[in-house]
C-alpha cells in the first residue's frame, strides 16, 4: 500500500506514526494492498484557502478529504478493488486547539482526524443522524483497535 504523508508546516508531527496508523486502519477495512493514499499537513492559511475553494466556508478547518476512485470497505468474502483512495489534508494548528479544548494530546487529535478523513474517502458521511451514528461508531472502533495494538492490549 502506498501511503505518502507530507508535512508542509513548521510543526513537529510523527509522520511515520500517521503512516503506520493509516496502513493499519486501511488493512482492517480490507482496502486493496495496492491502494494509494496521500496525507498532507498544511498551515492555517493553506487550509483556509482549501476550505473556501472546495466547501465555500471561511477560515481553516481541521481535516478535508478528496476521494478519487470511490473505493469502499469490503466484506471478508469480497475481493477489494484496486485504485486511488485520494487525499486527506489536515491542519495541525487547528488540531492543536481542538486537542486542548478536548483535554487530550495533539497526537490523539491527529489520529482522530486521520481516521475521520479515511472514512470520508471511503464514502462515509455524517450529515444525517443514521450516517453520523454509523461513521462515528466505526471511527471509535478503528481508533480503539489502533490504540490497543500500540499499547499491546487486545
């Protein structure tokens, strides 16, 4: 699986950790091993520009996803499709503020945003209550599994 993580900010971010997390979570979702994902970390000015351009909303946001080939998670009996997942853009400065507000480390917020972005690339959304419940339950499951794997839990 090709996962590129690029940091265009001045902040120190664990790029290898984000790459490992993405690889783990995409594996759990049974995404084709040849799928490609790009994760870009940008500053607030760049994120604000993207937010206005693509969402017509002012100011920076935390994460944006740009799907390419509309890949979807597969069931055990299905063969995963090859293709480009797309791009995830994360703003660490916004993540830092959100982490402070939530009372957890910035690394946890970045992990959450990466997972959230991956799910958006895979067609999940949270506009409707049912969609929100499904997406956020899967997001929590993926984050819990990643955290348990990193700490040696089950």
